[in-house]
């Protein structure tokens, strides 16, 4: 188990993150991207880039966060349009 200190790129709040080395898959570049959900460190969600030595290389914060429940599938959208055309 590796413990790293992560920092929110928006508000700079810190929190320790435990990482199980067996669950991490590094890309050919030697980096791994980890999504940090909102309310883990603070109210923001962001991505951290870590290298194979578990050093944080960069952070990326999102402009928008859309919940999956808010997204209507293309099939459902087509059904809604068909139903409205019948009326």
C-alpha cells in the first residue's frame, strides 16, 4: 500500500490517498490517471496523473460535471421524439 498526499487543483485542500499497487495499471508512458470524486478531498472532482514511482505529475480539474442520471440515451431520445410525433 502506497500513501500519497493529493491536493485539489481548485481550492488546494489536501488529503492522504492510499493506493493498492496491485490495482494500478500504468500506461506505456509510465503514467496512470486516477479520478478523484467530489467529496473525497473537497466538493470538487478532478484527475491526478501519477507515475510508476507514485509521484504526482499533474492535476486536471473539470469545467463541468454531468451526472449519468441526467443523460438521456439516444434510444430513449428517439422514443420520446416518436411519441411526440404521434400526438
